[in-house]
C-alpha cells in the first residue's frame, strides 16, 4: 500500500476516533426492559410493564401495582438494573405477598424461596 494512503488513514483515525463514535451511537439507542409482578408466587401478566430506556441507564425502582400486598423481594439488587443490548437480561421480577399471609410479628420465614429472582 502506498505511504500516502497510510498517512490518510492514520490522520483520519486521530481526527475521528471510531470507538467514541460507536459508544455514542449505543448510548442513544433505546432498549426494551420488562417489569414482571408476582403475587403470592404467581405471575400477574396484566401488571407486566414493558418500557424502553437508553443503553446503560440504571433502573433502581418500580411502582407498586396492587393494594393489600406487601413487597417481598425483587430480582435486582441495591445497585439496580443496567439496561443492556440483550433484552433477555433486561428483566426485573418483583415479588409481593398478600397481607393476609405476611406475618404480623416475629421472624418471617416465607413459604416459597427465591434465589436471584428464580423461584425454587
């Protein structure tokens, strides 16, 4: 390849760093994420929310959807969910227990167990 062509390529690379351009495009793209609500360990599909967010956005909260239920756990930790390009990873599972089944006092030992949002 001729020297002048290499000089042009190298000059363009310094003027327009390709990595920054790609990251800016990713940051401006919208990706789908879901919030799934479980009540007494049963998915309520009517409460499922499908939303869009920017790549890299942090989701740290979700609205309560039903009265007479107490929040039990969620599939996200204290750091929240970071939106990625893989929509299968962009899922928040929120678990509630009915107030009738929640203990009034003492130590709460649930009748179902969750590890990282997966019911056992």
